[in-house]
């Protein structure tokens, strides 16, 4: 079915509409196609302050970036000098910001590192501990109960709660609950919190 061209003012005819879309797609395609062996333009970002984390050059106020990599950092004058004759553009969007190196951390548990890693562990998985002896991996309830008794006995302050972490009943190869006489005995002398 052939469409009749619209006659209202301000409306494009269908064939012109199609040609316009084709022209826009072609323009974007050419714009996004990299030119072989051509260097990407350098962008110099200016900011209020840049912490480099480099003791030899700890601060700056400008950073030059090319192809996703830092080319130079320092004052704006230092960066211009280091670029020599190379062309660059200046981006002022970060002018009032403080920049510092970092990485994109997509999944983190900051409290685990700050709190739990300093506490005794009841993990089924062998774990190297940063603040205490490594845990070989507790795969049976007997092993978990023995380790729990060890942790409770090591705490010399009877009023202090013993906080342990990493217990995973699903991972145990046998009985999966700590509600046994042996576990109760380990916890009876003081308050014990198991996570």
C-alpha cells in the first residue's frame, strides 16, 4: 500500500523523511568509525585539586587523558608543557571538584572487612585470616563446636560477648544446627553471637 504524501505545511513527505533518517544514520556511522592510525584527541581536565597518590608528585590541578589513559598530571601549565605541540581540548566540567585515583567497585562488603574480618571465624571454607590464625575449613558440626569452644575459652573477660562469624549450616556435611548439648556448653558461660 503506497502512502500518499501529506500536504500539511511543516510536514515532510515520506520519501524525504526516509532520506533524512538515512542521512542521520550515515552521519553517526561515519562519526563513530575510527580513522586508521589517527591519534585520539587529548582532553585536559582541570579541577580544584588532584590527589595523585604518587609521593614524588602528590598533587595537581590538571590531568591530560588520551585513549582512556592518563598522559600527564600537574598544574595546567605543567600539563601544557608536557604535551608540547600535541593538540588538546580543555574540559572545565570538573573545575570545582577534587579528583583522586580509584576503581569501580561493583560489589563490596565494607563492614565485613572492617568488623567481621577482625572476629573469630567459623567458615566451612579454608580462609587465611589477616588478624588471627588461618581457619582450615570447618565441615562438620563437631569441628564447628570445637572451634567455638576454643574461641569462648580464649576470651578472658567473662562479661564480654564472643562474636564469631562465617557459620554456614548449609555447607556442613553432617548435622546442620548448633542446637546441640556440646554447642550449648560452649556458649553457656557467656553471651555468644554467631553470624
